[in-house]
């Protein structure tokens, strides 16, 4: 896919070329994570749980906390303003229709669809024919009503019909778009709750990919892992364990180091993103620079074998250089693309680098960050 975005800090971002594996670089606050979010929203077709997850990761869901009255006064919907480039004030009676769009161009016709988020007044939404006036929710003592309307391709659904009391009609939207979603996984930059690993591991086993995970960990780290399995404890926590080939000792996988857990999650995410998209924020977290070339080699190989398109971000010069090295080893010059984000007077632009561009930057040791 090749995205076109009007989202957060992006007023009109176009990326002309993307590869199988894409590394997004740029200064702080330039929009690297925002780019991952936009692709994630598009791949999930605007799944409301994904919207909430993105907001929660940035503490933008504080508007939904009733204990913070100064933020709560305008209702839960106000937290959504951060997704729009102009930060609209949803509590204003002067609100004009505002929207952002994420679209992609693909070789597959089914993927040439645009995801659209639009906020407008209820009366205007009715005029647009978005829903029947009889079905509009009105609450006593609510003077001002707005609507969040989401659409993907020709499908659309009004999700929110009240500012002060948020009513989200996710069932209709979820059921309509479920068959259209693109498989995708997101690997966070934070070493946070990894309860999802058990589910991803079960899916890897169902697809006979579990032994591949153990062998790739050995390729990258030199671990002597014979078997990986999960233990479930009374608090319903699921801990990945491993049996060592050398002495038969059974230990928590995390005992081998945080980097092993990080790569374990990336490998599982690749398997669970088969025929879809994998998103990784700050690839280098927990990974020593000496193992990064091997990690990229495994990611490139698995992405090709499983038909996964990868988007990763980094601040690390080592991560960029090892990515370039691996990209130059591929037969297809567009197998690996560096997407360089930069801010100019007209806004943020994307400069994709591949093939001879990467080769020139690599041998001149130019810093692409």
C-alpha cells in the first residue's frame, strides 16, 4: 500500500513509494508514530477499539475520565479532537464540518479504499442523509448535538450522536467492516502488558509456525531454546517459558533478556499479520546494535514468505545502518525503503529512499535520521 494522509500533524502527506519493509525516520515530533497510527486505522477500517487504543497510548482519553472535570465538561468525544490536524473545538456552536482522510493505493483493487472520519452538527448530518432523524438520540438538557461519521469506501456509519453523553454504535460498523479488514498487528515501543502474546502464540501453533519462532530466536541471539510454552497463573497472567536444549532447564523466556522478549513479540506479530501489515514503533528498543542486522534479515525473510508489509520507526543510527545493509542484500531494490520525514514551510513531507539512494547514503555514511 502507499498511503495518502490528512491526519494529526499531516495536512497533506503523500508517500509516492513504499516497499515490503519500510523504516520511517525523522526528528522528534515529526510524525513517525502518527504515520503508524494512520496505517493502523486504515488497516483496521476505523475499528473503534483501535481508535480508543491509539488515544489511550497518548493519554488523550483523559476527556473520558469523570474525575477530571475540567476535561470532562465537554464529554468524551472531545478527546477525539487530537486526531484532527486543526484540533477542532467540538463544544463550539460555531463548529464547521471537519474531517481527516486516509487512503491507500494497492495492486489489489479491493484495497483502493478511503477511510474518512468526519465531525459535523447533527442537523447537517441529517441533511447529508447519514441517518434517519427519528433515530437520532437527544438527551434532555443537551443544547448542542454533533455527529461523528466514519466511512470506508462506500460503507458509512454515524457513530456518535451526542456530545455530553456519548452513544457509540459500534456493532453495525464492526459487523459491516469485519470481512474487509486487513490483517495487522502493532508492536508498541513500550515494555508494557504483553498479555496478548498468548493469543498470538496459539495462532502461531495453529499455523505450525511455533518451531520457526524458536529457530529464528537462535539465529538472532544464539539461544539454545528447545521448546517454548506458556504457563497460566491464578491471576490469569500468561508467562512465556522455555526449555533449554543444553541442560533441559525450564526458565521464563524473559530470563534470557528483554531483547529476546522484544524479538519474540515481533516474530509472533509477523506470523499473525500474514497477508497483511505489521507496525513496529521504535524497532531498536531493547536490542543491542550487534544483533540488529540479524534481526532485520529475519524480518525481511519472514515478511517476504508470509506476504507481510512492514512499517517500523527508529531514532537509532545503528538501526538505520543495519536496515540499509539488509536492504542492499535484497534482489528487489524496493524490498526495503527508508521513509524520511521532514518539516518544511508547507508542512511535513515524506522522502522515500531505496535502491541507489540507499546505497549512496550507506557508503557515504550520511545520517538519515
